[in-house]
C-alpha cells in the first residue's frame, strides 16, 4: 500500500505540474520564430526518442551533481521532466488550429491579457491540455526505469516494488493490484485515443 501511495502521489503531482509547464512551454514555442522553434522542438524530441535508461541515468547524474538527496523529490522531478515533452506535443497541434486573431480581438475589446488567455485561448486548446495530462499520468503511473535510477531508499513505486519482489516470488495481492492498474491504464489510453480521434474528425470536417 505504501508503494501504491507513492505511485499515485507521484503520478498525480507529476502530471499536474507537467501539464502547467508543458502548456506554458507550448504557447511560448508557438510564438517563436521559425528558427528558434525548430531548435527548441529538436530538444523537446530528445526525451521522447532517447531510451528510458539514458534518461534515468542522466537525471540521476544531474541530481547527484546538484547534491540532491535521492528520494521522493528527485523521483517527482524526474517524472515531471520526462512528462513535459508529451504535454508540449499534445498542446502544440491545438495551438496551430487556433485562429490567432481571436486573442488580439479580445485585447482590442478591452480584456486583460490573462483574462483573454483564460476565456479565449485556454478553452480552444483544452482538448490538447487534457490529452497531455492523461498521457503524463499514464506514463508516470507505470514507469520503472527512470524511477529506479532517480529514487532513494524508502521510496519506491509499484514498478520498483514488483521488480524487487520478482526474485523471491510475487505475492498474489500484487497480481490483483496489477490487474486493477492495467485496467485503469487501458481505460485512460482508450479515453485519450477517443479524444484524439474526435479531434481529428473535427479538424477534417472544418477543412
């Protein structure tokens, strides 16, 4: 139950912060000029294309270099780090579909910049934000390799707990819990797939 607690806690917090940071980063990338956007997007693809073990070892070395004690904090930071690119890649397509003149029109009508963003931009990109949040939660929920290298003693998620238990035999309780988690992740992925398919249909009908 302690491993389950850390798994859910890290997944929820990581997806929350990654969604906020990733959405803000996507908006910033969208407003860059073409050269800067290309450079930043190449860096964004690196965590997605690199093997998990490269990401895990790199983050572990970074945390040790910064004199951070490996534990819950470093585990959470690692999950936020590898989740951010997936949020960016989910939000950017929605920004590209957005009519850029809507924000300017809201400002011309007297809306403050943050109010215009909250009432005009955010509702338009919300499907992408929601998809990114679900992807981040799902990836964080079942991650093992990055978690294994960036956590410390006393803090482990279910993936690490099951891995250490495999050497001496799996408790039947883990089988039941793994089944529930598998069904939950499958359901989340189904929701993400349905939302992405619906967005594609809407985009096709508008075209």
